[in-house]
C-alpha cells in the first residue's frame, strides 16, 4: 500500500481510539466485451466485491441471467479485500475486483495485479473515474456530504467547509463511521491534498468535539434522523436508502462548496485481475456495469451518479457537474 494509504490508516486508528475514550465507545448502529455471452461452455467468474450485497446483488443476479455467466461473489470490506488480493498475489482465485472506492482499486493496480481494459470500455467512462493507465474504471459516482437533521438545522446553519466542524459550537452534535472505507478514502484524499499534519489536526479537532461514531453510513443517517446527532458525514445516497427502508426521514444532504475536500466525489469501480483465466468473460461484466444495465441501475436503484455521460442521475440529485468537488486524481488515493 502507498504512503497515503498507510497514513490514512494510522490517522483513522487515532480517531477511533481517541473518540472511544471521549465518547465511551462506538455506537453500532448492455453489451458485453469480447462476446462472452456467445460462449457455449459454462463460464464461472470469481468476484471479490467490496460493495455490499444489498447494493449490487440484484444487478449481479441480472447479469448472470442476461449473459449466462455464473458469478461466485465474495463480499467484504474493500480495503480488506484489496489487502487480501495483495497477499494472494498471482495465486489469487479472483477474476474481478469490485470496490467501493478508488483507493482500494489503486492499491491493487499499484501492485500490478490488474490487466488493461478494452479501449471500448475506457472510452465510455468519464476520465475522472478511471485509472490513467486503463487498469480500472468507475461504475458509479458517490459524493461526500454532511447529512443533517432538518428539524434541528437549516441549510444556512451549515458551513461551506467540512473543516469548520472542528469549531467548538459543534461539540456533541456530529458523527461519522470511522472504519468505513468511504470515510477512510476521504481521509486519504485530505492527506493527498493537504498533507499528513493538516489531516491529523483536522481529525483531532473532530475528536475534540466529542463525536458519536458508528458502524456504517446507514447507522449514521439513522442517528441523524432520530436526533441523536445533528450532522453525519456520509455518502450522498444513504439518505435515500434509509428513507426507502424506513419511510420519510427529516434528513437532507449538505454539499460543501469551493472545491472543499468535504465534497469529494469518489467512485465505486472494477478491474480485471491478472489471475483471471477468462478475461473476455471478466470484461463482459465490466462492460455490463458501465453500459445501460449497470448505469441505469445505479441511477434508479441505489441513487448514485452514472459515470457515463449519456445516462442521467436520479431526478432528486444535484447534478454531478454542479458539485464543487476538489480537483484530485482518485488513483492517487491508493
């Protein structure tokens, strides 16, 4: 793993330890490439998925039905699966790695374990959401936001920068999931753009404000909805996921402005392993996720941003081009 990833891990550990001491512990909360669909013999791909089954399971089931390719999916945390792939090396059984964030993809690419993707796939996906070397591509965009309780706060009450949440006035009012890979990717992005010392200072400032910490983004949003905290740092689509499960909730997304690191737009993505014995079939999956079936699914079912220009996000979402996200090469977050 790179220096950014190691430093992010250290700072995350620091946050968890200090926050636990401060708060008394955590609160738990298509067309296919290479014509693989025309193959006569049964094809099985092993997929390591850092995306949760609830988000991608139905889409992967539909892929199997449409393309006639069997998927054996191993679900887990993106960073942990990336570490497993690095440990397994050329002995890995994986054909494909589907990650929740670009940093984990970058770590695997940095180790030389991805094959270069077909040009037709690379030309389709927005350049912001792919490896410069063509080793992985994004499947959906995910914006960082401050989810806030609309009964306690108005949009005008919220700052333009996430760094302003270190001010004493926010003591006891904020929360986040420190072990979640999306939060860790945000920390890695802060290290990349601001340096380790400033990232450490920011995290220590958050901890000084006695935040509540949660197991995941959904738990964080539910805590905001319940009034346990007023603001939670999550990915944008979780308020829609929780509302779909729980009914209307008094929670809205606040987007930071001016290129603030708190408005980072990361990407879930996918790469084909050098260990794959059927790269044609593996690229069929990549193509499926980045073509009409995958892009419309992510827009309509998981409320994420398409990474292919011809597909539109859900009507309730702020346009991707209107998000004042920082200028950062996501591949550097490895």
